[in-house]
C-alpha cells in the first residue's frame, strides 16, 4: 500500500524564490490590476502610476497592454477593469 502524499506547502512555509526566477513585468502588470477596487473602480493613468509605484509612462503602457488583452477598458481618460478580470 502506498503512503499518503504529504500536504502541499503553504506559501508561508515555502522559501522565497530567487529574483532570477521571478518575472518583474508580470508582477507589475498584476499590481496594475490590483490597483482597482470597489472604492476606486475608475482610475486615471496618474492614479495607477501613484498606486503602483510606476512612472506615468510605464503605467500607461501596462494599461494599454491590458486593454489590448481584454482586461481593461478606457473611456475619457479613466480606466476600469473589464469583466474578463
């Protein structure tokens, strides 16, 4: 009879990954998505940049990319999450 598998490690128990194993662009893109919440469903590029610690130019590129992929919508200089999120 096989022994049961040990439970998966919880995130708190796993060692932190090394920087070379992380994708900074993905982390920043997800930070842009997480900048939006129920209290702030509409944000300007400047507000996203401030909330995420990005330059305004970088925030704009992330928003445009996320809009192209269907995760964001824009209207009159304000951005919001799409239903895809």
